[in-house]
């Protein structure tokens, strides 16, 4: 098997995790995880199967460096289909969004992780359910969190941090109150005058 990214470097058997064998490219340091290897590893870790999409709000660790091969199209080393990509969006310490892509073969379901991506997925608790990351439902939930975060940043930018935090706190209180919608209607009427 050859590296999905450069299509010339042979992949060698390696351990990606203590109990997960995968094939490593000695050039780009990415890993190919055949479906059978992944499913066997998953069976040994059944408690990892329910990831939380809200963790996309977590910051990238400072030692994570996006692979130079991340945006390059890849071919499955087993069946030669182009790999599908799932966007993994996270925030970074500068409050900007950052993303990387995990790839999966739509035919044989093998998984490709560029250098550092498996460790980041493990940190997030998403490595136990990688196929879920490729579903439209998952991607929609993550986009919802991204849009909420962008909206919060825009409010902070327009109102300043102190006033924005008061607005967020009031919104949280009103959401939980059984008649909170009356207060929202009142505020809307005030701004229409």
C-alpha cells in the first residue's frame, strides 16, 4: 500500500494507539487505519462511542500543527477511491476558528489521519466514533455551534465584553424562565420605538 497523499511512499505497519495497529507513511507521518483494525479497536473501547459535538468549542492545543498535506486530495491505499473528508472545526487561543480534515474511504471505510489528527481526536473524545463525524447530522450540529460562537464574538465586538456578558447572562436566565418570552417581547418593543 502507498501513502494516500503522495501516492508513492510505501506504508509500514505501526501502532497508532496501544491497541490499534495502523499503517504509517514514513514521509508525512500520516496513518491509514483499515476498517477491520478500527472496528476491532472500537470493540475493545465501547465507552468511546458517544462523542459530544459541543467539544468543537475547545481550543486547539498549542502543540498541534496542521499537516501540510491536510488539504491535499487523497486516494484510498486499498481500493483507490478518493477519500471523503470530514471537517473538524475547533477554536484557537486567538478566538479564531481552525479546522483540519479527517478522511475516510466511501468504499472500504478505511480512515486516514494526517500527523497529529488522531491525537487531537482522542483529546476531544471523538476517535471512538469517527464514522459519525462524516454524517450530515453531525456536521449540522457542529455548524450550529460554530454559528453560535461567531454570533457571540460579534456581540462582544459590538457591545464590548462587559455589556456582552450581561446580555448573555440575561438571555440564559430568560431561556430558563417559563415567561421569559414576555421579557424578550418587551425588549423588542422598546427597540422598535
